[in-house]
C-alpha cells in the first residue's frame, strides 16, 4: 500500500470517527416496557383495543406507609392524610386512593350519606373502625396490609406516561417521601422500575466497557509483549464502536436494556479481527519477510478468512430479526452492522497503519523455543495419539448434555433481572408478602348476546368467576362490576360487611340496579364497564409467580370456566401487560430454535461455498454444536430457565464461536493446497492458527466475563454462558476438529 493511500485512508477514518462521535453523543437512554410486547400479535391488538375502552393496567404507584405505634393512631393517620393530599396535587397524578380519604356510602330510604372509612381525628371511633376493617375482607390485602401494620396509598397517574413525565412524577413523589419521613415506607410501580433500569443501564454501559478494556489490554500485552500490539487493535475497535453508535442515533434508535450490551460485545468481537491480522503479520515478519510483503501476504490469506468470519458472526446476530420483539430485532440488526463495520475498519485501518508505522521489534528466539509452539506441539501430539478417546469423550458429553437439555424450562418473572438486595426488588417482595402483589391481572368478561352484564343471571356467573380468582387463581385487589354490586348491597344494609355479596334473589338484585342508576353510580365506573354494558373488566394484582406457573393457572381457569360457568351467557378473555410479557417467552423459546436452525443452515451453506465441499460444511458445524449442547445441558442441570434474555445466548454464541473453526479450516486449506502431507498441513495449521484462536477466545471470554458484574440477572447470564460456550468451542476446535479432519481425509 502506497504511503499517500494510507494517509488518505487514515484521514477519512478520522473524519468518519469525528462525525460518528458527534452523532453518538446525542444518543438517549430509554426503557419502554411495552417495546417488549410481541409485534403483529392478535393478543396485542386486543389489548390495545381493551386499553382504549378502559385504561392501562400498570399506570399506578403503590406507596405503603406504616408507624411503629400502629396505624390506628390519629398522629400517623393525620400525617398520612396530608401526604395523600399533597400526592393528589402533583402534576401527572390523576387520582389518589388512600384509606384516609375513602368514604363508605350508607344508603337508606331517606337517601345516601357517606361515612369516613377512618375517623382520623377521633381516637375513640378509630377503635371501632379498626374492628370493622378487620371484618371487611374487601379492605385487607388491598388498602390495609394483612397484619394491619401499614396502609397502602394508590397513585393513579396519567395513562401511557412519557419518560419525561414519568421522571418528573417520580421525583415529586420521592421529594414528598423525603419530606414526610415515615418510619415504614415501601413504594413500587412502572415509573420507578423504568428509572431504576435506566440508571443502572447508564452505569453498567461504562462499567462493562471499562472492565473489558482493562482485561483486553492485559491479554494483548501478554500475547504481543509490546505497546504496538495493544494500541493498534484498540484504536481499530473503538472506531467501530463509535461508528455503530453514531449510526444508531442517525436512525433514531435509543439505548435500551439490550443495546447497552452492544459496545461491550462489539469491543470483544471486533478485537478478534484485529488480533488474527496482527498475529499473522508478526508471524510473516518473524519468517524473514519484508514489511510490505508481510502485509500483503497477511491480508491475502487472513483477510478473506476474516471476511467469512465477520459474515458468519453477523448472520448469528441477524437471525434475531425472526423474534417479533422490537428491542431484540434492533439488537440483532445493529450488532450485525457493527460486526461488518469492524471488518471494514480492520481491513482498511490496519494495513494503512502498519505500512506507515515502523516495523515492530520481533523476538529472535528459535521457533521451537517459543512458548506457544511448545504448548501447541504437545497438544497436537496428544490429539493424534488419542483420537478414539477424544471421540468417545465427546459422545459421552453429548449424551449427558441432551439429558440436561430436556430439563430446560420456559419461565420468566417481571423483576427477576434485579438482585434480591436491590431496593426496588425488596419493595416488590414487600407488596407480595403484605398485600396482593404488584403483578397486574386483567380479564374481560363479555355477554354472548350483548345483553347487560348487570342482569342477575350474568352477575351470578361473574360472582363465581371472582370467587375462583380469589381462592384458586390467588389474585387479589380485584375491582369489577361484581365488587361494585357487592359494595352497593353492603351500603343498603347499613355498611354491614356480612352483606358484601350478590343479592340472593333477582328481585333484590333489580332494586340494587335501580339504585345504581338513581345515584348515577354507573357514570363513576366507566373504567370497569364499556358503554353498552356488554363487557366487564376484572382488574387486580397478584404475586409474580412466573410465566410457567401463570400458564398452569390459566389452564386450570379454562377448565373451571368450561365446567362451572354457563358459557351460553358469558365468555372471557385474559389480557394485560403481564400476559403479553409471558407470551414473549413462548415466542422466544420457539424462535431460539428457529433462529439457531437458520444460523446453522446459512453458515453451513456459506462454508460449503467457501470450501466447495458439503462434507466440510457439515464438519464445520459439528465442533460448534457440541459446545451449545454442553451449555444447554448445563443450564438444564443448574435450573437456568429459558426466557427473554437467555434465549439469545445460543444464537449469539454460535455466530461468534464458528469464527475459530473458519480460521482453522481456511489456514488448513492454504497449507494443503501447497502439496504438503495431511499430517504436516494439519500441524502447520494447528501451530499457526491455534495461537490466534486461543488468544482471541481468551479476549472474547474476558470481555463477556465483564458482564458478570451486572446487577441485571439477564446480563450476568449472557456473560457467563456465552463466555463458557466460547471457551468450550475453542477446546473443541483444538481437540475434536483435527480428529474429524484426519478421519475425513483418510476416508477420501
């Protein structure tokens, strides 16, 4: 490469990096929970219509406050009441429901009066209130904790609140929390979850990248023993990372919980190209070639293999577009773009830089005395002498792995990403233990003939459903037209809790319906009944028991509904954000298999074209299926579930792991084309490429291991298992692949 061309390339890359850097600096962080809903799905379409009719199921914040002296004391309740009133004045707060502001209606023939649920300024009446609440099951585990040590204040906020509004409301709530200084306080909700995730994403983005840089600098220095071998690869990869982040911003993509992994993944994956090229360049110099001739040979032989490995890695990522979830699709697309961009940078920046820089100092030791040659020579001799043992060993590993794979289960919990010592997770657990949980439950019940859901026969059927939901489904805090009728019946009987039930006769029920219309209560429950009164909303909360357990509950509910409910009168439809997230896991488990199958086929075809051999294509897949099966079995044995995060591990790892196989086979093809014997060609490949694939694997593992420091469980698992797969893959390439090549060529 001429000096002028090299300078022009470097100038062009400097300009590109500068523009990309400016663009990347404008990137914003976002965590839109609803982006993880399955796209173009009938259940999503139904939920969007349902939400338009009623309201969103997670636009609320639960705040539990308590006092060491107990909750039924005037000082605490007055403080809680003032707190609730100030919450109601916050912008974006739509309604605040608190035990201190609730008034229970008492309806008589003379009219209706409202009695405070709690007489917060009268200590004598409070004792009576406490006894009444203890007998009222509709208040326990909803507005009062099961042990009566705290009360729950519900802040219903603006529907589909924006990130800016979400942050404003959360800040205002936390300022009030600080102001009032309750002795016992817990709070949870979507807006807090979003803020927690965003804060951690920003921190972890820099943490992972910093750890990866430190580890990789260490590996590079140990491998090349020079600043030359450290700085050049680092610059190459950083240009690629800045470039892809700039491209993301240009196309309007924000950084979410998935894309925050991009810089770290691209850093370690892009480093592979630079190391293979640099390692080969130094080998050519060590063999006595002049600098320019060494550069030419390096890019002629390694450059093509690097292109193939970049394509296969990109294919592994791009298969994620088959997942009908936007963040997953974006992650796959931009990862693939980043990998290909890293190749373009490596194939242009490295030769330009190497041609301008002074020839590096080469170690003058004899080849046989070099550390890598000693280790790899012994390893190669072991492989040649123990071919049968290696094949038997891998067969045993595969059998055990398959047993473990059959133990894998699809399961996911809403906040399982957060560690148990995280404050948000602890508050989440508090609401599960003391109240009805915080996982949304949504169900629509509609009449078959579009008649009113307030008819006596329909109400009786819905009452059965509600009782089942409380007792068997273990949902709580349920609001529905049934609970409205029960409350109205209670109100007409002096507020007695024993009448919190559906009237026993059609006549009595009709009287209640007349009062419902008379006191204009219908207009106040528009969030529970549609306009023509043909659809009823059942909304509640439950413990986050996991998608697997919820699926079992849904099956049992279907059996109950078909056997115990008059299906000629009503039908039901489960919906809500939690249900859609659960459905994602079903999609991801299926798409993991489809994505892997697509990756296998595409990469096998690519390798078959490169080597012009179907046998070589199949042979290249075997050493990469084994590590995937091994880790899949390990996940099954240790109880790691398949969910939104772990499902992408295999696709990502396969696309990266197959690179080493391609480098090995490419070098073998070059050596065997020179007319050398089978053993000699294989040995030269083993000694030459062996060092490069070991170094790159150590660097890749080091980069992914940095993810284990994440507070997100999903990120931790991705780092752990991808690192293990890559490590197992390089071991397989050095043990099993040579054995397969030997036996393939022998038969030929």
